C-alpha cells in the first residue's frame, strides 16, 4: 500500500472515531454471519428496549 493511501485510511479512521465510532478487533466477530453479535444485541437493547423486554 502506498504511503499516501495508508495516511488517507488513517485520516478517515481518526475522523470516524472522533464521531463516536468504535475501532473493533476481530474478537467477537462471527465470520459466518458477518456480524458482531454482542454489538447487535447492545444496539437492539438501546433502540428497542420495550420489544427487548418481552424476550
């Protein structure tokens, strides 16, 4: 990868992290489903709490 491409990626990552995005590792990532299940559950609990309580 060229240095300018690497720098561009780093700048984008930095901007997103400053906007409350999270940098994640592969730990907890379900490759077969293509998702972080724990983050999905956290999102559903926060955004659909009434529905979540039923389960």
